[in-house]
């Protein structure tokens, strides 16, 4: 964790394209040690039921995005990517989860076909007493929808957003509350529980285009062609889950963050700004989870305020809406023996 923090401050990568993706994978491997450390904690079986012999398969619909927003007291601009609604399949076995999704045309009739592609990498690790989220997002091409009039967008195919970072929290009552049960359905929460959260997070965001990013007729005076942002600081919050009936649950987590941030803007000349900004991370889950079957709705939203001129009040926000249909399959002895030991 400290190594990644130093990399974000000292590395100052000028371009986070292929190199950024390699560094994201390096971060995944480095933070895997958190999982190994957490395995020493024991769960309270009166509250959590593990399902280590089950292969959790899922069919899901999701909408995932990273936007770039600017606001002032009188107006606001929101640049949205061409991400669309995804249809996906996935599986979880013990510590490992793999999900694959794509945006089919019949679900996205208004999605631009000849548009720059994007890559959104997210890793969510939920060992006992920890919640760890990793983000490596590489979006190309943005729009301000209905900017001129309904159906008339302000389009910027040249605009790019690169966001990388981590969000880690210690769950004080992690032996009694399972985030994996709500998010991945690989465990079952048997009783209601609550826990405070305390952690740290850090992000690097680059927003850029071939020319000034804001529309010429916008009310914002401080236009720029490239913004480079670094945000880091502590966070604190509350996690709770309500279990009722036989398998029905509601789970929510809300945390706030106060970040020390650095922003660098390129216009006719470069401007650098330090500041303190508040942000928040909300997650909500609702559904039914049993030994063999689960159906649930998930909503995750991270608002990341970026340091800079108070007039711009910009943020890079990540959201994910998901509907899951889950079926759990018992695994045989041969499958369990052949599965890599370091993922068990």
C-alpha cells in the first residue's frame, strides 16, 4: 500500500495508456498481501455462513461509467462516456471472481457505433475485516448530452479520462458482517450486523483533449485542455446489513473522505493548485441470497472531488448499477484439488 502511494506522488506518469494498465496489474498483485494477512482472522459462524465448496455463477445486466463533471452555483456540465448497458456472465470460487460483459446492440440502440473504445478495470477484494477496491479506468470519447437542445449533444471524441486508484477500509466487526455476501453472494449473511469503517484512499486522474475541453459558449471562465489531479487522504464510514425473512437482505455502506489534493491545469500557461476536498463512497445492495440461488440489485457510486479553482468545482465520478441472477453449483473433489492453492 505505501509503495503505491509513493508511486502516485513521484511517478507523475505523463500518459496513462498501456503503461497505466500495466501499473494497475502491478497494484493488484501488491495488494493481494492484504488478503493473505486477513486470512488469519476468524468469522463468527452465528452471523456468516461460508460456501467454500460452491461455484457461484451469475448472469447480469450492468451499467458502468466514469464521468467528468463541473459545477457552479448557476450551471453544470457532465461529460458522459459511450459505455451503455452491458450483458455479462461471471463466476466466483472462494477468493477469485471473474466477470465478462459487453454492450449488445439490442440493449443500446442509441449508443454510438463508430466511437473510441474504453477499458474499465475494477478489482474488489473482501477478506475478513477488510474492503479493498482497485480502479483502473481508461475512457476515450465523451459527450455532454442534450447540451444544445434535446437530442443535440456536445461531442468530444478526442477527450480522454484516465483514473487509477485504490480505496481500502478496515471493518471493525468484520467477523460478523460479510461484504462478500452482498456483493458476490459467495457467502451468506445469517443475522443482521453493523460495523464502523476506517481507511485510506488515493487516486490519480488525468483529463485531456486535443483542444480546450469546455464549450466556448459555457459560463466557465477557466477553460483548459489538460488536467492532472492527485487526491489522497483518510476515510471513515458505516457498514450495515439487515437480514429478514429467509434469505432476504438489505446492505448499505457509506463513507466520507477528506482528501489533500493537487491539480495541474494546462491552458495558455500551466496552473498548479493544492487544496482539500470532501468526497464520498456509497454502496447499496438488496435481494435474496440462499444456499443455491440469489437474485439482487447493486448500486455503487464514488464521487471523487478534484482540487482546483472553486469556480470549476470538478469531480470524476464512478458508478455501477447491476442486476444479478445467481446459481451456485457444488464442486467436486477433483475440481477443488486442481484449483490453484494460492486462490483457495
